[in-house]
C-alpha cells in the first residue's frame, strides 16, 4: 500500500478483491471501531464509508494485514517502529 499523511489521518489507495477502488483512512488505534475506515470511490449511495473490520472479506489478505500493521505503528502501543511519512 502507498501510505501518506493527510492532516491528522494516514491514507492509502486500495483495490478490493472484486476490483472496486477505495481509500483507506486511519484516524485512531485498533480499539476505536472507526479508527480504520474504507471509503469506496464508486458507491451508488451517499453511504460510502465502512469500518475496515466490516470489509475484511472484500479485501486482499495482504492489504488487510498492512492496514492493521500501519494502524498499530501509528496509533498503537506496541514497539513497532513509527513510519516515515
């Protein structure tokens, strides 16, 4: 994934397993249910933002792991090295 800072959030483009385009937005740690959101680019309704935890089945496993690791690196308490963004 290609992570970058956008204000207080960390974002990356993503492609779901079915080919849909999305953006991952990290704003808080894993303890917050809305700390990692997936925003669909082509959603047919106004509701186009979903917690990553609700979209795991639609994601590539490597992307899901990358999201969890980056979320922990930025907002977590584990000893993972902070990213240079």
